[in-house]
């Protein structure tokens, strides 16, 4: 599969699948595009699906050692330039939604529509001490006490962060398989810290009124762990004028993998509704 030297300073790994309306899937913090393959590839039956490893993760290598949300949004624009795609639909999960939102704010003509999936607009929308920019204290403590791999495994497999308890109890093998796929190409510790810093130093809540592209705010009604994405989703919906809110019942942060058929149905329906013939 191809890599491309982008003028933004990244040797970016990407894949394209299918034909039709272009949809870019942007993964969560430190994930590579491999996380989409178990569940989201059916979208390529109807769309041109574009997936990539953001800088710091997977097979992408950055020649310019800059990790910011802005830079990662510029990487997506440069990838579309390389593919000769004037504009695409964007679906970003968690930090991927921040990257997509940054691109929609800075390059609205390149974005046909935006899906903010379990995402937010920055620290200002978070409660308590998490509203402070910078490396989160709780994350540093967890990494020091548990170590890198164990801390990630706990978040993905043993808490309600990504999968509900009922789902974990009934489908332990699916949860374990997700962890194996995600961790195999996950950012290593040095890059992970860089990406966390990028995520927690970015703020766009004050700019939400400037979003001009159709936006779907997609959230599970159980996604209320430390980051409280439910509260962040309400802020996105209230401040982005051309936005709709879709709440997935019984889902937490990882609805792409817990309920892939329903999630794909929502994404495909949204893209079709916002395709100009």
C-alpha cells in the first residue's frame, strides 16, 4: 500500500477503497487506519473510503517533528491534493474529530460535510481540572503507575471508556481482538505523549460559530467517562449552526466497533443526504 511524501513534512501511509463520494475516516488519538478494517470497510461498497495513519502512528513517518492538531489537519488536506480530490466528507473519531473540525474551519471549501464522532472542540468544554490545557495530570499518573501497554489495555478492555460493561461481559473475545488490532500499530510512548500534548493544547470552542459545513454530532448515550463526551456533544450541537445531533442508544466511546452495522448505516445515510448530484 502507498506512502506519499507530503509538503507538510510527513511520509504518510494511506489506503483508498471503493468508488463514489470520497469519505475520509480520521482515527482517534494514536490509532492507525488498521482500526477501521474490522468494521468500517463495508462503507467502501458505496463510497470512496480514504484511510490513513496520522503522524506519530502506524507506518507514517514525520520528517518535520511537529505534532499539532493544525498540522494533522494540513496533512489531510495535502493527502486530498495528492489524490486530486477537491473536497471530501470527513468523519473523525475523538481526536480525529478535532482534526476534521480544524480542517473544516480552515479549509471549508475542501469539506463537503463533517461527522464529529464522540469528539469535542477543546479543553474549554471539559469539566473540572480537565479544562486546563496541557498534559493531563491523571494520564501521567496512570502511565507511571501502570506502564504504557497496561494503561492502554485497561482503558480499552477493562473500563466503560470504549465498550459498555454489558458488551464486555458478553463479548470478551471481540474486545480483546480490538485491543490486539489497535495496539499492533498504535503510536509508541514518545509519539503518544506528543499526540496527547497536541490534543490537550488545542482549543476551538470559541470558533464553533464559524463552522459553515453540514455537521453531524454523533455520540453514544453512555459516553460520559472522564472526558464527558456527552456534554461536549451538546456544546457542538448548540454552537454549530448547520448541525444535527444523533445519539446512539446503549453505546460508549467505541460504537464503531461495538455497533458497526448501525454506525455504518448512520454514516452512509448522512453522506448520501449531503451529496450534491
